[in-house]
C-alpha cells in the first residue's frame, strides 16, 4: 500500500499561507473596544506593577506639571494597533488576558456611574449624612492627586484589615470609604486613578463617598494635567476639544459638597464634618440652614439633601460641628507631616487634614513621601472616638505602621494630656495659629511668602 504524506516544504507553505490569511484578517479587523477593567484588586495590582510610578514632569513647575513626553509614548501607531488586535484575538480564544484598563473602559464608567447616581438624585449642590453604628469603620483618604500606585497599595492594606475584599466590596454595610476630593491632577495617571475610584463606587454604591474638591469644581481640572491626558489618550473617543470633558463634568456634578457623621447612640446635634472647604468658606455649607435635615431621625444609614431646596429652613436647634476634616491651603499653612495633621481650631471645631498623594510632584514640592489614610472608630460619645493613621514611607519600602489618637483632643490613645501626643500631630504654635487664622481684610492681601517647604502651590 502506497503511503501518502505531505512534504516538509508543503507543510511550510501551508503554514505560511494560514499565517498570511490570519494576519490579513487581523489587519482589517476593527480596533477592539474593551468595556471592562479593574475587575479585581489583583488586576489593579498588575496594572500598577506594569507601569512606572516615578515618571517625572517635563518641567520643574510643580503647580501645573505636564507629562507630554510620557503621553507621546502612549499614542497608538500602526504597530501597536496590530499588536492590540492580535492580543484581542488571543484573549478571545482564551490564550491571553484582556487588558486591565483602557480609555474605552474609562468612558464606559463615566456614563454608567453618572447615570446611576443621577437616578438616585445625586446632582448639583448636595450634602450627605452618615448615621454610623458602634461597629462602623470610616476610612478617609485625603487628596490623591492621581497617586494611582499609592492608592492601590492602600487598597491592599484595607483588604489586609478586612475592610474590603478582592472585588473591592466592603465586607460590612457598616464600613464606609470617603475620599476628600482632588482625586485627579498633577499626575500622569489621573484617568486610571479616577477609573479605579469609580470601580469602587460601582462595587459600593451606598458605602463609597467621593467628595467634590476644588479640582472637581468649575472646570478647574482643565487647568491641569488631566486635560492633556484626555486630549492624547482619549482623542479617538470624542471630537470635543477636550475629549470626554462633558462626561467628566457630568460625573463631577454628582459628587457631594460635604459629609456629616453623627454620634451612633444619640439624637444627632453633634457632628463630624468632612469637606474640602473649612467652616465659613462655603456659604452653602451653613448648617443652620439645613439643621432640620441633620437632626432628623432616620433608619437609613446614609441620607442626602439638595441644598438649594432648603435654604432658610431651620429648626432652632443648635448644630455643633465637633470635628472637621478639610483640605489645607498648602502655601499658607503647610507643615511637614506623615499623612495626618491636627490644624488650628476652626470656629471651635477640632480640625484635621489628611494627605494621600506621595507622587513625584508632591515629594519634590512638599517633601511628602507617605502612602496614607485614616480610619475613624465611633464610640457612644465623641470624646471617645478614635482616629488611626495607617502610613508607610514609600522611599524606605517598609510595611504600613499605625498610630491611634483620640479624635477630639488629638492625644495618643490611652492618654488625655496634650504633652503625650506625637510631635507631628501637635497644633501650630500660638503665634502661627494667629497668623493662619482666617481674617477679614479691608483689602485684598498680598500673595503669601513661601518657605522652603511651601513652593508655588495653589490652594487645594
């Protein structure tokens, strides 16, 4: 019986023909569009690991740094387009992973999250109230300013603490995550950082609260790096001068101005306030005008109120803001700290600021080098509430450490005397408090003089 076989030459020809056919098909395939991303904490870690955290700005301008040279490396060309298509084919066949993040996913998130929040009535100027329990844990992040890699490390720590799981979902309905605004700008990773924040909001629609900072207000973000980032990385998604600008503003319009946290066991008249602005800096946040909302009893853990609907409404009941977390005007009052600082009293309220952005810009401008966030632990009375700082020095590559203080006094846990509190948390000396206290000048003051750790940074 005569054997039939294909010669080595024929096999090579067939293989090359199939390869050419597949290549031709791939070339003429439409560019793939991925509508999913950051599915788990592991994918966020993988993305952070695959990208350079230490990208330096193009110039020494720490007020409005630009990263055009880095963005140019991300501009698609024919080689990267073909590579993307091949990887899509492999991923479709189960031979490769889908990308952890894409601009298309970012666009999809903006539309989906904004729509869901608008349907819940989250738009324009509004505030929210949290009614915690004694089992609650309230995580607070300061300005992130595009610190994507740091934020991922913080999330890993929150998972270790049992606050979130691998799908970003909080492990208890009594746990809350609060971002104090200014999530974007001054970083080459504003899109990824905002995207990861929205992913956590999608996983926790009632337990993740992102406050409006000044970078999320009145198009201020368009004066900073996110504008250029969108123009380069999302130019294929929109014909706008700033691609996706409308969608970004629509999302920012769903963010609250402030969050109020009441005591767990009493009729609420005393509160912790979290807002970008200090007391008296935003007339909309005059608690007298929405005292009825703040003092109302409710079975809901989170309630919100449109401020424009209640101007002039009040109950006669005093509202006592025991503690305020606020943004700090860094060129006026900044002092080196490790992520948490006790500020001068603000109209009688204990005042704290939190910072969470150890990016190259902030390392250079403010010598800030810490992954950092805090956790509030409620008690039956505000005097017994505690605040724990979790931080790590990113230059030393050590593990997170923690220190716990009493929320009202700022003294170390287990003590009630100011002399025993850590030096980094002490208030400004009395003469500096007087200088930093808000004044009502008769005329516009001259621009403040800056010290060695206070470069030309605009107020945040």
